[in-house]
C-alpha cells in the first residue's frame, strides 16, 4: 500500500472582467471567469517544484489580455482561453473555463441597468484534441399560480401531506445543456434554449415538478438539434396556503406563505439516445 | 445613578407573503413584511410579565389575514397594518411596518418570471394620530460606461490616485423618499420616482458620484411635488482599467476589472427647504 | 420653495486590512475598516468641484499606512484615523470610522484558525473637539435549551399561538455599547462586556426575550462603570417543537425544527439615567 | 433518434433539525439534512403519475421522526435514513443523505454558543446492498503568516507575478474523505481527521498550496487506516503586501490587503493505491 496523488486541478476563480465596446452606442460585457487547469502536476504536490505550474495570476492576466480584442459569445471566449492554455503549456493537458455573463438592459447610448431573468453560463473543456461546450442559465426564477397538482403519491407511516389539485409551482431554474459540436451560433442557441425553458414551464399543466423538468428539457432538445443533452436542477420553492380559518376566513388559493427551508430539489437529465459521449464535459 | 430601560421595539420580521389575485389573468404580489411595535413595554423587560406584549406570532397572523381582502399598494397595506396595531392595542403607541415588494414580469395568464431592476420598498410609521410614509427602491444597479470624470481633489501625503477624465461609473441605488401626505397615488408616484432616478443617473455628465447623487434626488423632487425629502446611499462600484502594457497592448477604456471591496460609499439627502418635519419617519 | 442639500457623508467602506506582528510568536489583526467623512461638501454635490473632497482612495491608503506602526485595540486605531482626517483636512468636520475585527485562534507560533463566537466591532466619531466611542459585538449566536417560558400575552382575534412553559431560546446577539470616555482599557472592557452578555443570557430564567435583553444590557453596565449605554438587537431564532403524534410518538422537548423566516426581532436600549449625552455617537 | 430520460434524483433539501438530549447536562445536535432518492422514476417524469414518488414532505417527516430516538454520529443517522428509504420503498433504488452538523460550545448545563472552526459533514449513499460513507469538514479557515514561498513557475508572455520567499498562506478548507467500511467510530475518526488537517497545514513549510494540499491529505490517510481517499478543495485566499513606499515607508511583511476575488482554487485527491472502488460515493 502506498499513498498517491489522484485527480487534481488548479486555477484562478472568479475573474471579474467588464469589457466596454465603444461604438456609436456603447456595449457592455460583464463576466465572471474561472479557469481550471490539469496535467503533469505531480511535482508541485510532492516536492513543491513549480516549473510546470502556470501561475494563477498569469491565468488572470491572460483573461484580461484576451479581452483586448473583444469577447464575443462567452462560449467562444472560453474556447479561445482553453485552447491557449493547453496549446501553449506542455504541462497542461486539460483546461476548463467557466464563465458567467450578467445581464444588463440598455438605458441610453452608454447607460445600463442590471437585469434579472437569470445569468447566462458556459463551461468549456479542451484536452488538446477535442473541445466540449456546455451552455446554461442559472437562477432563472419562475412561478405558475395554478395548473399544478400533486396527488397519487404513496402513503407510508410518515406521510402526512394532503393531496392538492391546485397549487403554486415555483422554482429557480438551473439548467445546462451540452452541444454536439463547437460550430454553433451561440447567441441564437442561448436565446432559443432560454425561451424554450420559459415556454415549457409556463405551458405545462403539471402533475409533478419532475414532469415539468422533463418537459423543459425535451423542449430545449426539440427546438435545437445541435443540443445533445440537458441537465436541470429545480428547487421546489414551496408556497404553502395560509390557514385563515382561525380568523373566520376562507382562503380560496389567494394567500400563501413562501417558505425558505426545507425545499424540494428535483434534478434530472433529458438527452438524445444517440447523443455523442459526454467525455469530460460535465466533470 | 440607576440603570433604566431606554427606547425599545419588537416585532415579527420578514413575513414572506405571496398573494394571488385570481381574475381572468392572475396577478401576483410577492412581499417581505416586517412589523415593529413600541409602547408601554417596561413590564416585559423588567419582570417578564407579558400582558401588554402582542405576540409576534399574532403580528404574523395579522399580516396574512389582512391580505385576504387584497393587498393593493404596499404603502396602503402598511398603513392598514400599522393603524390596526396601534388602534386595537392600548399598550402599543407606535407601529412601524416595513415592506419589500419583489418584481415579477408576466410570462402568461398565470405565469411569471422573477425580474431585476430593484426591489420596491415602503416604511410606514403610525403613532395613533399621524402616519408617515417613506417609499423607496433597493439595489437598483446602474452603470454608465463614460461621461464620468474625477479630478481636482486635494493631494495629501497619502494620495496616489490618478485623475481621470473618463471612467466607468456604477452603483447600486438604495433610495428612499418621504411623502408630505398619505393621500398619494402610490403606484404612479413610485413609477415616476424610479424613472427619475434612472433618467438622472444616465443623463448626468458626472464629475463626482456626489454630483450624480444630488441630481438624482433633485430629479425625484422636481417630478413629484408630493415628495418632501429623498435619501440616497450609493456604493461606488469601482471598475479599474486593466493595465495591459506588460503584454504590449494599450487599453483605450475597454477592459476593466470590477472590484468587490473596498468600495466608495456616498450617502446624502436632498430635500425641500419647506419640507414638513420628518418626525419618526426615518427612525 | 427650493430644493437643497441636506445631511451627507462619504468615504471608503470595507477596507480589508490584515496586520502581522512578527515577534517570536506572530500575531494577527484581521480588520474590515470603513471610513465616512462629512463637512463642507456642498460644492461637489452642486457643481462637481472636488477641491474639498479627500478621495476615498486616499482614505484607503491612510488606513494601510497607519497600520505600519501597529494597530492596537480597534477603538484606538479608529481614534487615530478619525482624528487624522478631521485635523488634517479643513473641509472635513466630522469623521466616522467603523471597524470589525475577525477572531482567530492560535494553532502554532505563526498559524491560526478562524474562530466563531462573534465579531468585535467599534464605531468612533470625532468632530474636531470631542470623540465618541461605541464598542460592540456582532453575530454572537447563543442558545438555551430550557429555562425559557412565554405566556400571559394578550389574545386578540388573530392570536393562535399556544402558551409554553418550556421552549428553546436562541438568538444572534448584536450588541453595541457607548463609553463615557475615551480613556479606557479597550481590550479588558471588551472581554468583560462579552462575558457579561454570555453570563446574563445563560443565567437568566426567561419569561420573554425582552426580559433577557434587559438582563444582558444591565449586566454589561453593572460590570463596567465606564459604559453609559447598551443597545441590543436580538432576533428570536424560533425553534418549533416537531409534531410527531401522526407517527405515534410523543416529543418531550427533544426534536425541533429550526425556522429561518419569519423571526421575532427584539431591540432595546439599557442605559444609566445619568449617562452623558450621546451626541452623534450612534448616528 | 429519440429524446429520453437520463439520470435523475429528487428529495427534500436542508431540513433544519435540532435535537436536545435532556440529561443532567443537556446536549444539542444541530443539523441540516438533505435527502436525495433515485430509482424507478420514469412515470412521474413522462406522465405525471406519482405512485412511485415518496413525497419530499414524507422524507422531511422521516428525518424528524427518526431523531426521536436519538441522532448519534451524523454518519450513523445518515445510514439509518438511507437504509430506511431504499429498504421500505420498492421504487427507490438508491438513497443519498447529506448532513451538516453545526458546532456549538458549552456555556452552561443547558446553554451553548455557536462556534467556528468548520462544519462537520457526512454524505451517505446506499443502494440496497452496499453503503458508502464520506465524512468531511467545510469552511475550516486557516492562515499561516510565514513559512510559505512561491517561485520557480514558468514565465509566459502574460506572467507579471513577482516571486516570493515569504507570504501569507490562507485558505478555507473544504475536505471530504471516504471510509473503507461502515464499521467506524465516527466521532473519533472525525476528530483525528480534523486535527490532521490542522497539523499538516500549520506544520508544512510550503512552496505551493498544492504541496500543502497533498500534505494535508496524506496526513489524514496516515493517521487513520480506515480512510481510503481524501478530496480537498482549497481556495487560495490571497493577502497582498500593501505598497507603502509612496508614503516613505517600508513594509517588511506586516501590512496586507485581504482580497476577495479573484482567488486561486486548488483541488486534488490523495488516496491509497489499494483503495476499494469509490462506486457512487462521490456522485
């Protein structure tokens, strides 16, 4: 028996880059970029020799320098960075670049207001030969006030929940989707996927959040043949009907208490049965 | 010398109430309500006798019960609640109700998506005779990519900052404004105030964030004669130009690093010189 | 009627300063320092002229430079900084320095682990003639598993709460206390105040959190004659007894659900009846 | 090509359970419990039929009911719960129970104060035949003021970092370790692992955080033969030396700026070369 080094990676996390495009109207790209590299890193772990360790400070500098010529779609920016690290450093065998893009709405030719509606994300992986791209959206909060039921579940000795034929269904969508190729119009693809998620959520008469999850994933795949697989993580943000009977009042689905914890958490994958292998895309 | 009880108040904080209005199209009102009461409370502090202490659980129940007949503008809902507590409990001499209203956008007849653009707030105070209403907005993030300078400040032995004739100016607006009366069309007033803040921020060629602050407060007062006083708290969310010269690149105002801490914090009041006394409105 | 500038202040917030004292054993002082200045600031608000605006960047530099010769007690560090800003800048008429000190425990001669047990705070105000010092502790979480009752409160039409003769009482203490002078052994005073809060919380048989609050404030004043006034803000972190009867079990005060929101919030002041005027100490 | 359901799981997250043991001295167990189940769940995703979906509300109830007879070590509590769900529900093929235990220190026979020093964690997985247990600690903040160097790294065109022979090394340890069996004295094992992490961090003269990471993992394995594998995620919480030369001061390693973002992130695994297969332990 011996103690050995297993999988490892390192990098600079959460580089907060803002790029201004100064045309007649200014544009803004507001990013949070995290780089993670792996490769021939045994020396630094075992002896502290750092000759194969591209400093995380250098990774940060590279993010800013690469933004000098423009950023474009975050998937493309991630691909540029990931390829650079692996192709320029022999000791780096795999690069992972994760990017969040925060949303702004235009107020004027050079003025913006922060917007909600979820944060666009991309995770790019490159191993020197192949690249994998996973796009996504984080914290897209949605709520249906009706068209949601939940009943017919098994009743074991610990079951007290009442069945319901009408409830609020609310969640914060965290969805990621894997592309089959890297030849994609990323912005169009993102807009289509985001709209598909919203349409499927609001348009599905739901008997469980699992059913809604599947409908959302299926809609994304149906509307974009270049997407191979969708993963969703949906907290069930419970809204409990307030009991007003002690005050002599009924409550016909109007007054709710929004609970924090605990919450349901529904996670699932929807994919094409002929999807190419995922490789390290989701690692 | 004796040790005595000074100012005190108590209540239920952060009651998360969601009301659904079930017309042809459903409406949603998503609130965080905090109640704070004060009055003849020496007994409970000194002896633990609770006969004058309306339980905070009761306060919570009241919030839900009062929502049964509709909520309306948060200022009106706060006024209803505050008046109830003082007028129905002899030991309660003053009530403070603070409400946050979260913003949703419509996706369909009974579907909604969470929105950004700041959280609407109201703080209502009632003492049995008079009511004071302070409306506001929290965390309205805005950014100008240009039309901001900062120079001409004094240079003491600790000053190293370079003057600039062009910088990013970004902040998260936290603004509150006091109304002269309680006879107000609250929703119209809020929309006007919010738009005034956005217009003044984006339309002001700025030599300091203080100047922008004053312009924002002045605009709110100019556009609504019923508002007596505006208070603003504006973090200066610094965006530092990235130094790309080590990489042989210039950086003509395009690539920035968005810093977290420290940040500037600019706070100020803009008011009418004939504003009625504030009383306990801001306590 | 005219629109005018009211109260205002500005400064650099959350300067994260860590000082290492490199003796035989190293010491560490881990601070979050916020500076806020006010004075003759009409010009920058009204015209953008900044010749009276000591840059917030300069304030930050001053914090680091003043740490070069040691920090000492945070109250003394705050006094040094506040006096410097007012005494060296004619346009600055008042300085407020707020400091948080994070707690570390020693692991070795130059090794430390982050500790809980609350964050020490100080707020120093100086107006060119007088200084006020408010010390405090934030987020000191405490819990009693028994010796807490709550009953005898009024029952109005919205009251459903059951009386209890035995409950968990838990809170996160946020306490601040005003000193009568600035000639204080700050570290000893802090240790005494913190221990007084813990002793009074754990040693009080409580009929309401208000009663516990008063006991805590009184204990601080009793144990330190140099403290004039104590302010406490105590969230009532509710622990609800879990109803296990549907599963054929009793629950004799053993299994609880710790709720997030809503929570009670109890705020109060305990002071000496001959306390000197507070002036701007708490503004 | 068809669209199909892939991996999925669901459950109740963040059940906040507090158990009081009421002996001569009271004990307290403060937990955050998350359950996640998977199995034969196609129906609910595809048709909304819920007859195989044990409600997440039932899972929550089970957590509280199982605490009635005591909790014990969180690993044992997780095993009891995981086995119950799989063994009692034919449609559930795998259960995952994740538990956080918050740390309290004793103030008196029934009084406690919240403590720092990291949160104890356990993740238990059970598939009807075998159980896997991963213990851990989250957010254990540690800092060395010296005995840390970083130099010898490659210099590419984007490298500007200066080499250093003396720096602050600080991190928030997030460590998890997989046990070879479920026959373990969990509390002793945890105490040994936690102390091993602290000792290795404070006792390692470090040339890179990777080297420290490996030393920490190796120490845990060396001190507990029942542990097969350790995974560590260590943010490099940068402390930058403040440049005081503009103020005519040197800075011999005494005054630092603690940065928020970006930060380095070092992740790695240390394991025995004869470790049993991990199976779904870390999924």
